[in-house]
């Protein structure tokens, strides 16, 4: 039980460090690259590591013998290189954090509302955790820290606590035990359909922004839905469905017809995702450089007549590119101002990702 308590305390410290540096982690692409199934390896600086404490000098013991400080193990001197520093090094520890924990921190830091699923499959699942406390229970579930706190409060209240001799002995009424705490979460199915412009004007920096945003969007939606599927569409003048790796690594040099992606997204929904049974989230990322005004009109028509009546939310994120005109977002804002279920976001740099995620997920749809 003591090891488990130490582990829980360590995880609390890790979460605290992540919260303190949340914006940095949110835009850290290297972190996402260290994902393993449901865990992400996060480098946590400034956590003190255990150290050996040595006894008084000249006391003998293991390791005593001939030799001088600095001698190599085989007796040959090995001179070092460089100058000695005058400041201590910083310890960096990699901690495994679950995607669910990251989503919890994301929601807390950005004050995201819980999503109310739509559709016929709005059943709930019950999740149990030993996070409650009770004055009775089996000994193997005794919570030592809570029990000690109760004993400390009792001794202080009764006046028997002596700061010079802080001996606190819990009695039966001080004991606290872990109890099951049940929480419910929606179990409705959801699908996220990512669409991205991969034409020549979309560079590596723009794709990195999309990669980071999609990671956090997925983390939040997975926390709100038991079943989450993801589909990926890339487009220039034509659109095609690809896997996730291809989605973030493909570059093309042709022009851009955004409607090609919207048409393919429509086909995927019609074929696999009945809106009465699925919560549908299309996300489109582009630098806003469409081939023609006529194609933009077709996109607006598809949004009005097909997507908005069927999906939970259609999200369009426009990344800044020195080669892109950005005109597509201007046309959407003019044609569909303040439209329910349609969210726009400008993402000029990686520093704007935090605001963009808030734009996309802050409605609770």
C-alpha cells in the first residue's frame, strides 16, 4: 500500500508540472511522437531524484580502500575535458501519462464544457474508481494518509498535540478507507473526419500545426465518447482517403479544389455513419487558397444543405501561409456569419493552437 501511495503522490507531482507548463506541452511535437498506445511519454524537468546519503568520514564500510578521488576504476587516471560548471544540472525525467489524464488536464486548463452526444445510441457506461473515503471498510483498503490527517486534527483539537514531540497515534475513529466512486460517461459513437489541403502552399510548419491540433482534439473527444473513429482525407485539386501517417507526410504541388474533399467526406458519411446513430465531427484545415470562387460557392452549398443539418459541428481551421491567399475563410464568414454548428478558427502560428482548440471544443457540441 505504501508503494501505491508513493506512486499516486508522484503522479500528482507530474500532473502539477504539466499544468504549470501546459502551453509548452500543448505545442510540443516531440511529445506526441512518443505516444505508445494509450500513453504519452512526457519529459518532466525539475523533479528531485533520490540521492544516497553518506555517513561521517573515516567510518569505514563498503567501498573503503586505496585510491584517490577521481581515480579510474582500473587505477589509470582519465583526465576530463572542458571546464567545470558553476550551476547544478537540471534533472529531466520521462513520465508515462495516459491520454485520458492529458484530456482531463486539457479540459481543466481551457475550461472546456462536456459534450452532450446526439443520436440514438446515447447510453451511458459506469466507471468505478477507489477515489472516495469512508470511516469503515476492510483493512486492505485503509488509506494511511487520510487516517493520519484525521488523527492529527483530533489531537490538535483536543490540545494533546506537542510540536516539540509530534507523536500522532491514530485510533479506530480516525481510520479512513478507500471506497468506490462511480462516474458515468457517454458511450455514444463518434467519428472525426480530418480533411487537409496538401497542395504546394501548405508547408511542413502548417502540417505540424494540424498534427498537434488533431492530437488534442482526439484526446478530448475520446474522453467524451466510448467509441471514437478517425478518418483522414487529403486534397489538392482531387481528394482521397489515406491513413494517418500518409495524412501528415504527403505533399503535392498542384492547385486546390476544396469541394473535392467535402464531396468525399459526404460519401464517407453516407456510406458508414448514419447521423441518427453517430456523432460526426468534420475538421478541415487549409491555408484558404481555393482554385475559384465557383468552387467556394459549391463548398458553401454543401455546408448549408448537407453538413450542418447532419453533423454535431463542422470546424474549419485556416493556417497562415506566405503562399496562400486566405480568401476561403473570408468568403465563409461573409456567406455564413454566426451559423450554428459551424466554427472558424485562424491559426497563424503554433502559439495560437491553444486559442484554436478553445474555438473548436469550447461549444460543447
